[in-house]
C-alpha cells in the first residue's frame, strides 16, 4: 500500500514539474520569439538603438530642409510674412507691391534653407550626451518624446548658430534690402503704425520651429511604421517599445 502511495506521489510530482516546465518554455518563447535569442534589448542596445534612430531622423529632417525649396515648397514649414504684419502685407499688395512681398518671402525661406545645416553637429552632441534614463523616458514616452528632448537641449544653441548665418544669408540674397525698402514704403503711408520688425530673429525662430516639426515627422515615422526601422537593432528596440506600450 505504501509503495502505491509513493509511486502516486512521484507521478504527481513529475506531472507538476512538467506543468511548470511547460510554463517556463512558454515564457522563454515569449521573450525569445522561439529563436533562443532574447527579444528584450539590453541597456546598451536600447541606448545604441535610440541614438541610431535619432541620428537617422535628425539627418533626414535636416537634409529635407537644406535644399532649394525645402522650406518654401512645404506649406507646413514655409516662412510667411510675419503674422503680426499681415495687415502690412495686405496693404503692400493692395498698392501694387505683390512681387516685392513675394521676393521677400522667397528670400526668408532661402536663408532658412541655407542655415539649417548648422543643426547637425548640435544634434550629434545632444544625442551623445543622453543618459540611459533619457533613453528610457524617450522610448516609453509620447510619439514626440525624442523631438521634445532635442528641442529642450539644443534650441538655445540653435538660435546662436542660426541667427548669424541667417543674417548673412538675408544680406546675400538682398532680403534685408527688400525688407527695408518695402517696410520703408509702408511706413510712409499716412496714418499707419510704423513697423520695425527684427527680421533675422524672426526668420531664426521660424526656421527652428520648422526644423523640429520636420524632425517630429521623422520620429513619428520610425515609431509607427516598421518599414522605417531599417536595421535589425532598430527593429529590436522599437519592437520592444511597441510591445511595452501595448501591455
């Protein structure tokens, strides 16, 4: 009788162990995708993958804007006549100066297109200085978390880098002269409020806003479109981020 009890107990133990083993196997498969290689990236892989994604996104964003028409031909980033001066623009067009106004707008965008290349080394430095906590916050953050991080880390430096180049570009394409001429013409109109807009500062601010808008689009593409994850590391890191966000 005792022998039967012992045998039964052993059988139950084996079955229980088998059940635990099945569970363990399932958990391993869930984290390795059945390949034996962990799907969960290491801290080094997370940092390397995110930095690779940021370098890809910032380079792509800058390159798309640093061409003829990069700002001018994209309604989302095109630099218009200053919003505060829409009345000025309308008045100038009404008195037959539409071509002069268009020339100024074209010049503003051309200056931004030339200056935006200055962003690349600043972005590289900001990406290099990221801590692992920054990496984790960005990976599990919003769809624009990386863009927000770069904005907070580089905007001041971007202003300092962009503004002298934009001023020089505005002078090279005669935008400053066009601007001075048409604003001078406007200021001579009786009974209007005189205008004194800081043109380089305005273009610098709009150029930086447009740059981060473009980078946000690049970030969103990498986060939401698996096709944009062009390396195995990007696939692993952002695939893990996708699964973490869905849990």
